[in-house]
C-alpha cells in the first residue's frame, strides 16, 4: 500500500492510498466510500483486490479522515466538491494504470456520485454496494421512524450551533462539513433525490453516463430499501443497469446489513462475486 496526497479543486489536499498488484494490473479500481466512512474501513477489501491482480485506489473526501487538515468549523465543502475529489483520484489511477479498464466500486454515497463525474467516459463499469436514493420515504422502516426528526431538527440545529455537523459527538453518521450535510439534507427531502433537488444540470449528467452498472442490494440493509436502490439505478437512465438482491442466507451468514459487505469474512463469497462482476464488465467490453 502506497499512501499519497493529491491536489483536488480549490487546492484541497486529498489523502489517497494505492494498492499495487504483484505484476501488471489487469484493471484499475477506485473505491468510493460511504458518507462519513473513512477509507480505513475498505483497507482489507482493497488489499484483497490487489492480490487478485487489480491496481486499487481508496481515498478520503475533503474534510474527512486523513483528508481533514483543519477544524470543520468554517470549512467549505459540498457534495460537488467531493465529486471533484473522486475525479482527482480517478485521474491519478488512470495515469498509473495506462490503458487497462477502470472500474468503480461505490459503497452507498460512492455509487450516488459517479453520474456527476467529469471522467465518466473513462469508467468501464460501476459496482454499487448497498446504495440507493436517500429520499426519506425510501429509507428502511426502522430508519424512517426517526429520519424526519434527524433532517428537520437535529441537523439544522446542530449544524447552526457548531458550524459543521458534529455527528461523532451525537453518534450519527460522523463529523461532516456544513455544506455537505445541508446539501445532503436537501437531496434526502426530495423524491427524486439529487437529480430532483439539483434539477436539469445534474439530471442530464446522469443521463449522459453510459458505463454499465450492477447494483448489489442487501435484503437486511437497515438503511436502504430495494425501492431506494431502484430509484438511484434509474437515475443512470441510459446506462446498461441491473439490480442483484443478496440475502445473508445466500452467503451462509446471519447478517450483512448496510456495512457488512466489506468484512473479510466475505472474501470467498461477496468479494469473489464482485471480482466476477468486474470480469463480466470486461468481457462485455471486449465482445463486438
């Protein structure tokens, strides 16, 4: 693993890690993390992918994890600038990898942003993990019971008092820049999520995406429903796309949930399935 720092828009310094395979890479993979989740969480998965012959990159969005270089009070960032950070990492791994295929594995938020990327044409496939629309009516039942209080009371009050969202202190999501949490709130209160809240410019970017997408929807996800996944997948309106449902019983597990996919107990099942999907993207690309 090689840690490095990349310069994104606005001179933001992004902490990234590159995981090198032993030989020439068969493809490159960028892991886009979930909201409030540091790249540390994906380290075992990234190392395993590298052992399978992939050049892998992970990163922390600006203001998060190793990319937090100052206190978040007064720090300016939103989900568009986080998309710029994603683009920066894609450009860096593409330069390292050369002409091999480049894939994205997006966990939750990491699969919600790729339609906004400037480097959409360089992407050869996206595997979406436990991702979907964040619209509150599409949330899982147990989350739906508290989410309106979260968006209408907790987020605006806590953010106004602190100048950022102090999620770590209150045990919700994690610390987030003010611009990120307030834009995310706006998305989550709109039935069409980001393509609805932001209007035509964002909708048209998603409609311009042509890379294939496979969304892995987890049946015991405590945050995301199958309907929410369908809403997100259909934002990529002109891309080849499908949803695959995964139940814990399919992989001889008691639980997967929203975050369990990246636990190393799933190397021979869910992780191997992901590699099969990446290989499937490549077969389709090479077939006339």
